[in-house]
C-alpha cells in the first residue's frame, strides 16, 4: 500500500463555501477541429456537441468547476465556435451573484502570435497575457470532451498538501487502451518519476507498473498495469507561466510541457481519480457513453446527483407527449412527440418527433432546435417535402441522428451490409466504426435504405 493520500469521497458542499478555491483559475481546452468526432463537429465546436439528450459536452467540466467552487472559467476554442458561444452566454451568467464568469476565448491573430492555436499548450500560451492579470495561485487545466463528475477542490487540496509544482489526475487502464494516453511511473509517495505520451510497442511495455501502488487489489492491478493521465492538470501559477515562456516551441502539454517539466526536476504529483471517467472524443466512444446512460439499475454515470448537478441551458419546453408509444430502457428529453412507435435502448434529444409505425433501437436521436407547426408540416408533406423528425414506418438501429435531420417515411437505417467506414456526405450521412451518423440538417428521402 502507498504512503500518499488516495481515497477520497465527493465533498462538493464544503468546497462551494471554501474561499481557497477562489484562487484557482479554470481553463477548459475546447480542442482542435474535432476530426475524431466528425461529422458531429461539421457545424459546431467539439465542446458544443449535444450529450445525453439535453446537455452539451462543455456542460460537464463547467458544472464540475461550479460545484467545486471554481467560478473563474475560460474556454479556449478555435473551430466553429458560434453555437458554443451562444450556449455559454445563455446558460452561465454568474456575474449577477459572484465575481465569477464563464467566457469563450477563440483563437485570434496578433503581431506576437500570427498563427492559430498549434496545440493545447500553445492555446494557453497565446492568452497568457490575460491569465497573468488574475491574482490566483493555481491554473486548473481541463479537457472539454470527457464525461465524469469530479470535485476539483480535493484535487487542488492534494496539490497543495504535497507542495507539487504540477499535479496530474490519473486512472489505471488496461494494456489495450494504454497507448492512447500519456503514461507514467510513480514512487510510493505518488511523485511522478517517468512520463511518456502515447508510447507504442516496446516503449509501451516499459511503462507497465505494479498498480497496487495506487491501492488497487492485486487482481484488478493485473488487469490494469498502466497509470494513465486524464489530461487534467493543476499548475502552480508561476510554474506554468515559466514553462510556457521558456519553451515557446512546445505546443502540447502531454507531448512536450509535462515531459520537459519532469526532465527539469519540477515536482510532479499524481492524483488518483476513482470515479467514472470516459474520454468521448471518438464517434464510437461518444455513442457508447450516451447509450450507457440507459443502463439499469445503475448506469456508470448518473445525471441524478442533487449534490453535484450537471447544469445546462433552461429551455422551458413542454413535457414530452407519448401517444400509444412503447418505451423500454431509454431516455426521453423534454418537448418530444412520439406517436405509436417503439423505442428501445435509445436516447432522444429535445423536441424529437417520431411518427407512427417507427422502430428506434440502440440509437441516439439528438432532436431539433425548433418546432415546425402542424400547418408547416402539412404543407411540407403536401408539396413532397419532409418535416423535421422521423417519418412514419421508418426503422433506425445503431445510429446517431444529428439535430434538425429530416428522415422520410419508410426509411431503413440499419447498416445491413455492416460497413465500418464510409463517407456519403452528399447523401447526408457517414458511417464511423459501423455506426451510421446522419449529419445535422440532413434530408433522407422516403424509402431510403442505409
């Protein structure tokens, strides 16, 4: 067993009232073009991708910050940030009650920095002039595409108690997943003594450790012999500023800044996170994480925690209307209208409309940004058009239907040929990891078979 404090429990109530969290500045990295989540990122920034029917990815780290007492929050992004800006401005207005704020900082060209963000560290460096003005002690660096609930107060407290220059939140992982993460070795106090970003082959095997040092039981440690970075960091203010200024060629935290800090003998500390955590930066991971929310009796991640709620925009939508519909193991968001259909193991987003005779299974339907009136829908049908929603007698299995999609009548979306990858953007859809993704605003004609 280790000598360093590992066990922790969620303690949000205490940190909301603790003033020491006021000296922490939260920086959420919105990521690049979001190619791994394309086509969901075709018209929006990665943090703005809808999640669990009514939320967006950015709601997770922002809610964790608010619940932990971190109320000064910047979100850095550079691609398709219009919808992200709109969501944040309509949702997180903290100024009326505190000195807190949530603000989007998009990439911009200046004389000193003529280029866009070149990586995670470069994004922070380009706005360092703004961050330095705050009278704080630590920078909390977060990712915008993870699903988890965490009390950052305990994270920061551990950072201060160990007098670390940098603290990295870590989880134990299996060998098959390890090469996708930054991996580390630690001593018995939790100090990081070696760090390698996404190693492969022999370099990967060299990073295997006995993870009983984290407090894992021997059987679990055998299954998870690697210590992986969650991409969540706490930096002492002066340390981050020094590292970024002295090494302007370093553009990424995991690949360059963290290894450089370790080489210069900065004190790097690991902090074990024991809760549910999922990197949902790929279509497959995103799809599986959403559908996992429907599991019974207890999903791996729950939105039903009163002590640490996940916040999002208040839409004031009417309750969902179910007209002779059969619903099993599914999540139905606000404002849906479902007519004589069967829904199984699926997540339906706000304003979803499904007509009679439809079968929806193992699917994520993101819903719509607006309603069409009965008159508008009737006129569209009479003119040969297709209303927003899922048309009558259509079948959808193992698919993601993005917002405002118009699916015609008698459409079959089941990937019957089991295609793994396909780009059919001109037809309104992609196939990623065998999952059909109908793009936002797409129109799928009557009788189409995918």
